[in-house]
């Protein structure tokens, strides 16, 4: 499926370009995502997705196939597989940055292929969930770009790393569903989804 999203960040285009290529800096703005390694071209990491009572972990890599600094255009090819299942996810993400009066306009085109449980949400609902996640990402990125520089961490070396919270797909979908069918029916649908997944596991 092909998805298109747009957002604006309140900084000049060169600043936005550098920030979006700083994977470690922007990864915390992506719900459920964690980066384990980045060598400047290839990203290795994982994404946790919660579908009803089941939490799925996709492990994989992303490779920058194109980074045109003059045109401010980047192409990232990513693929992942469930750590404990047969589900897969593949995406080619093309991002284009354009300077405007209020900052930088970012256009993201995603060619997405998903198998397994998340695929059952369907293109329409996944698109709306994507809209909501991109909105959250844009707000987080804007805060990081315009806020003060974070102070270096001083936590002891023996402290355990903070576990990444999964992206709750059903919960994130709740607002788009409620907007279309109304709160009472939306609540009934979410209960039905939870019941369905619980009984599938038996």
C-alpha cells in the first residue's frame, strides 16, 4: 500500500535535513522504535507493536539508498521480521524537504507491505493511524529542534537501559475509529477486537 503524509517543522531546511539524518536523535520520536546500531548508512533496530493483548517485535534494518543534500531528498529501504512469528514488514520511504515561510515542509511517501496480524487492520485504518503517528512525530521533532540541547546523561554505567514501550496499534486506532463511528460503537468494536485476539491465542 502507498501512504502519503506531510508535516512542517519550524526550522530552516538545512537544520531539518541534518536532524532527520541524525537517527539516534529522532528515533525516540517514533513510538515503539529503538536503534541498536547506525553506521551512517545502515540502521539496525527493532519496533514493538501491540495488537490487542499480543505484543510483536519486528527486528530488521534500514538502508539509506539515496541522500541528495542539494535537493533535500532521501530514500530509505527498510525490512523487518517478527522475532517470534512469520509476520514481515517492508517499506520504501521517500522524504522530501522544502523550505517555506514558516519553516520546512516535509513530504513522506511510503510504499508499505505488511503481513501477519497488523495487516488485518486494512489500508484505510492503517493510513489514519499513520496520520496520527506522523502528527505525534512532527510535534516531538519540533520540540527537539527548537528546545534547549539535552544535558549529557549521568546515570551509572550499571543501570539497565529503559525498555521501549510498544506502539499500541489498537489504541492508536481508537481515535480514528471513534471519529468515524462514534464513541459507543467504537468502544464495542475495540472490545470485539480484544475478544477476537484473546480467543485466537487459545
